[in-house]
C-alpha cells in the first residue's frame, strides 16, 4: 500500500490529493488495476488520508502501479510522493488497514466515521471489479476488528467527532452558545451532527446548501433550524455569531471579497472550517471582525482528546493482532490450494490409468464399479497425509520452501507461478 495522511502531509497537499481523488475514485481504481502485475486494489480516500492498497504479482509491480496512480492519475508531484507518502508491504499493510478501521490512525483516535469509510471503499472497489477475494477478505477482517475494538474498549462513550469538539470549543470561546446565532453550510453527516450539537447548546441555527431542498428537509426534521437559500448565505452569516462550514466541495464556498460586503463593523464572527479541502478562503481571517479556525488549528485540541482516549485502548492491541493473524493464516492457506489441486489431479490420473488396465479382466459392470470405487478410495488414502502436510506448511508460512520438493515428488508441473 501507499498513501499519505494528516500525519505526513500539510493541508495543501492533502487538499490536492483529496480533490483529485474524489473526482474519480472509480477511474482511479480501474487505472490501478490495469497496471502491470496488479490484480486487485482498493482506495481509501477521506479528508485526512488518501491510501491505495493493491494485490500484485511482485513488490516492484505493486510499487510501480501505486506510484503511477498518485503521480500520473492524481497528479501529485514526484518530490511530494518521495517526501510525504509512506509505503507498507506484507504484514505491515495488513496491520495498518486494521489500525485504520479501528480508528487508531485517525486524527481523532477511535472515531467512528472511518469504519464506514473503510467498508465503503471495499464496496466501491467491488462495484467496479477491482476488489477480489484477497482485498475483500482483508477489508472485511479490518471492519470486523474495528467493530470489536469499539465494543470491547468502551471508547465510543467518549465523543469522537471533530464537529462535537469544534462546537464545544466554540461554546468556550463565545461564553456559551445559548441564544447565539449559528450558520451552518453543508447537509452531510458532519453538517447534521454539527446542527445537533448546536441545538443541544441552545443556539439558533440556520442552514444552507447548494441544493436548498436538502437544507429544507433537515429544517423540517429538526425543530429550531431554519433553511436559507444558498445565494443569501452572506447576509445571514454577517448577522451570525458562529459560522461552521462542512461540505465536500472541491473549492471554496466562501470568499473574502463577498463577505466583506456584508460584514458589519464591530460585529464579531467565529468561523470554523471543518472541511478538507477547505471551504473558507483563508484570507477571510484578515477581516478584523472574523476569527477563522481550520483543521490545522484544531490539532492541539484533538490531541488533548486523544490522550484521554488512549487510556482506554489497552485492549485494542490483541484485537488488532488477532485480526492480522487470522488474515495471514487464511492467506497462507491460499498458497496450498494449487498444490493440493495438483496432488488431487495426479491421484485421479493415476487411478484412472490403473483402472483402465484391469477393466477388460472384469466380467460385469458391478465388478468394474467396485474396482473403480476401491481404487479411488485407495489413492485418496495415499494422498491424505501429503495433503495434510501441505496444509500444515501453509499454516506456518513454510509452503514455498517445499513447493519444488512436492512437485518433483509427484512428477507434476507447478501451475501456481504461471
């Protein structure tokens, strides 16, 4: 796998990668799967990470395919790939995606949203034919581990969402939100959560979206919320105490020049940009009446929350290791399948050959049937021990050491490397 996250890249690079990936993930999956040696792939693209996983015939083919995806398809500069991207192989890759699904590699440790995003990535790859049995099994194992971790540790009882922490921080900065006016842009999951937390704090909430009907639907379902037509957003923002923007737009949705036309001198506004790429033109922070906080500014606050959450994660390590071990055991067993098939085919051919030699000596169909049954049973017993040994070797990861011995012993060609 290859990727970058908030841990390795600044917001500008994350924005570029997220924007270009989000435009055509299906196209990215097809592009990667068409690279030499790549047979399966999945892309996990969120606001804080862009990662591509592939199952390839060799390390070199996999790495070349992943680099091509990020450099040629997404348009990341080669220097940025070398500087900010990480590469993992084998067990490290398995362990990483399990950690990601568990939320242990997230900006907010243990957050719930990533679990759905990992499963969505698997579903999207399946939909375009990029995810086969190996990637499907790996990602399902990761999701299962993520669910188990959250259940066993009780970490879900500590609020995880960035929107929750952002609203709590805003309440602290504004001396509470009771009777304050808040304006929310965005009707997705984060926008809905933000509205819920604002209402719990006693704020008056206005909401808008480019598709106004979505805003109206939310307002109808949540008393205390009023929908605003998108073109009127600037005038409502200018009268608000708090602005929160949480959309999936690939460009700014608020610009300094437009907002300056409506801002009233002396009317303070706290603006929170919860999106990557950013929704709010950073130069808006230059307006004297506005205090703008984006995701980079929230990192210290998130770190405090994470310190508390880490105290509950002592049970997570064995869950992650067990999930990794289960997948490795399953994958190693795949190595045995072609060898077992070769042994079965050898035994069937030998049995058929010997049956043909004696058929003309048997006088009745019943005798021939009994002879064939006995020969089949005998060859089955003869190969049962070698097959058991092959399975044992696959479990402990030593099957490749003995592959040549096995094929020479039974006089068959190894088709697994074709």
